[in-house]
């Protein structure tokens, strides 16, 4: 007994030291670490973000001609250009309110979906309608409730979007949403690409998506595969794109949120990266990531904002950041404010407004090429890490200019690892050769 009694204090000390070390490491982990090696975004590619945030905010207004919220600079929405706007009653609780807006100033057809309302039971039901590995879609896994919401919107408004796309053939089709709405527009974008014949065979390059402060809604292979059309915008320490615990558990545990937060932090700290990547059911923030940095670690005030962007495979917002701003950074008004500051800083730095139109077009072309190359590298990285099904592009294409008829939805996946790796090398070679020839 004396030996046991002597061991207990030693074990307690070891346990306390281990806990202290973990807490210290966790508090040293800051949001800037995730994107510190990413490239800097340009004003050209980031320009739509503040404007689209204003469109999302305008969906909260019952009458845009008589707004209740006082938004600095206004919403920038012309009421005459609103094609349709649906409330909670009109959506039958299937999805949060949204609008279709015809932005003639920017040659854009915009589908804007707002975030959830805590007092609306229907919104919470959409969010909670999901279990790990419940829904397979396009060779990956997706959030079940968000997929059903996206399907409802697509079926109701597909004809309207087709009519607008055929009438305005130079306009882009932009899907944008915040929080819960960001997850819906992510899956709505994939549905639109999957069913382009129902939209009048619209060119894939005319479709794009901006998911603002998104929930984790698609598996890693889908997140990387559609990174050429889907963009996620995350403000500094935002908790939602980093939250891997079931959201239903979070809302049910608000009475003991510190306990849940501690469990979440322990889980994301102790789970091996290799195990995360090998789990095909694990959901992620979608597409290309834009990370807005407005604070430095342990600093008291804000800094000049910077925006970093990448298509990461590993290290894709995997860790909760313990910060007093982790919830406030999720708010659409704060994202609008900081993204506007960030855009102003980018414009000032690059002097975009002084560039002649011809050079500006050349810069856009070179930027598109850089993004395409980064997308290819991300897919190759996913294959190298054995991310499930990352090597199997969908029938609907992965890159701009890909010849879709070369692939079939029934393509078999080789069972042997070396076989499918060789298949990937051959397929990637064909894709890259096709892309380069179309760009010439």
C-alpha cells in the first residue's frame, strides 16, 4: 500500500503538468498560424466580398425601400433589380430567407441566402438534420439538412435562373450565403454544376460561390475538387468553420459551454492529422479559403487587415482558436466591416484603380492561371495523402476547359493503391494537357 500511496502523488503531478502543457500550447495557438504560409489575396479577386455581404444583409430587411438596420454605406441594392425575395413563410421552413438579385452594375445574377435565426425552429431543424456519414453525394459526404435545403431552392427557382442566364449571357451566376446559408449555397452550387443542362447548358466558368463564415458541410475530396468555383471567407478567429463537433450538441450544451469547449479543444488537439484526412465522413469548410487577419496575437488593437488565400488540404481550419472574438468574428456585420477595410487596404497597396483596363484584364487572366495551378497542386497533394476519392474527378469536371465527355459517372475506382495512383497520374496528365491547350 505504501508503494501505491507514493505513486499517486507522482501520477497527479504528471497529469497536472500534461494538462498545463496542453493549455499553454492551446493558448499559444492563434488563427494566424493556419494561413501564415498562404499567399496574399489581390484586390481583384477579393472585390466581390464586401458587396455580397451587403446583399446578404439586405435579405434581413422586410422592405428594402424602408430599411430598419443602419448599415454604413447602405446596402447598395436597387429594389427594382430584385427578381424575387422569399421569407420564412414562403420557404415553408425548408431554408432560410433568400433573394435573387439582378446586379446590372457588376453583370451578376446573385442568389443570396441569409444565416439562421435562433428563434426559428425550422432553421435549427435544418442545421440539426445531420449524422456522421448520413448522406453520400457526388462521391463524398455532405450535410444532410443543408443538401435538402439546397435541393428545395434549386427545384423551385431553376426555371427563373435559366431564364435570366439565357437573357443575360454575359452575366455570372453567383451564389452567396452566410453561416447556415453558406452551407446551403455551397451545395446549391454543386447541384447547379451537376445539372447545368437544366440551366441552359451554362458554361461552368460562369458559376461561382462565396460562402461567408461557412459551417463545415462537405467532405475533403469535394472541398478540394470544387475549389475552382467555391470560395470560403473566414474572419480571423471565427469558431464555426473550425467546429467539428455536431452543432446540435453545441446548442444543447449551452448551459455548460465551457465544458463542451474544453472537450472540443481536447479532441481537435489530440486527433492525429493522418486520422482526420483518412476519414471520408469528416466534413470541412468548402473550396478555396480566404482568411481575413485583423489582429495580432496578444495585441490590444487592430492592425491593417490582410487577406491570405489558398486551397489547403491538410491544416484546413482544424483547430478551435481560444479567443474572446471567436463568436463575434462570425457576425455578418463584422465581416462586412472588416472585409471592406481589407479591400480598401488591398486597393491602396496595389493601386488597382490606376491600372489601365487592358493591364487589368491581363492581371485577371494571370490570376486565374495561378489559381488553376494552385488547384492542381491541391488535388495532387490530396492524392499523395491518400484522401479518400480525391483522385476521382466527378463527371462534371474539375478544371475549367475540361472535356466532360471523357468521363462517365460509373467510373470504377481501382482497389489497389498503386493502380489507382497510376490511374490518377494518367488522368491528371490528360486534364492538365487539356487545360493548357485551351488556355493557348
